[in-house]
């Protein structure tokens, strides 16, 4: 065994130092590439997105241009943070880097994107993804008829207000306490005053 090690040592000593350096660099490069690929694969698995998901559009990317949808027919516009092709569908992805939990407004925004994708891409996406927080937790939001009916109710309320309807405020004590303009707001709610007022926006 010691003769074998001695023989290998002599063979290595006779090899040019530059060649050894090149081999070491190539091996180190392969290790780094494998590590990066493994990290990307782990993040993809953690996101909940399918293995065959293909990124179509990313906001801020130079190579995968963002798609900005403007629908005069629906009176809606939006620009998803990303679009992926998954299981034959274009799926919108919305990223909320500071969010800690799912909010109705995030779901409503994603549902609007699903409507726009259906109109412009020709197929109704069965779901979309919300990615929340710095750890990139992924949530699959189904594009159900019930959710779309809920969204339509919100849109109808907004259009009614724009047409001069009554806007009903729904203040929350915790939000009012932290609000910087509460001293000037006619809807300010404090611990001793739980009255909700409404006003006409005309």
C-alpha cells in the first residue's frame, strides 16, 4: 500500500503545477454549481410550485419582461410580480415580502390577476400563488367561483362609491391607535368611542 501511495505521489510531482491548479479550479466550480442548483431546487420545492413550472415573466427582470394587463372590458388593470407556466396554465404569482399572514386584500389582488390572465392568455388559471415574508412561504389560492363572486362584490362596491355612493368606514381600534393621521380623521375610533360614521364621497 505504501508503494502505491509513493508511486502516486511521484506521478503527481511530475505533473505540471498549472495543470493541477486547473483541475482544482474545475472541481471547485463543479461543487459550487451543484450547490447552487441544489439550493435553487430546495427553494422551488419549498415554494410549493410544481417541478415542471416554467417562469414566463418576472417584474424587474430584463430577460423575462413583465406583462402589464389593462382590460377596458372589465375595467381592471394589473401587473403580477411573476407568471409561471404550470400544468398547461399561465399562473400568476404575487410576492409580499413584508407580509406575515394572508390578508383579504392580497387574495383579492391575486384574483384580479387571475381574471386578467384568463382574458389575455385565453385560459382560466385554476389557482395562483401568494408568496409571503422574507422566508418566501408559498400559498396556493384556488380560483373558485365563490372567490370570484366575493371579488365581484368588492368591485361592485368600489364602482358604486366612484359613482357617488356612500362609503362606509370600518375603522379598527388597533389600526387607529397606530395611525399617524388619526387626530385629523373623521373616522378616528378610540377606546371610548366605537362609533362608525359614514360619508358621501361625491
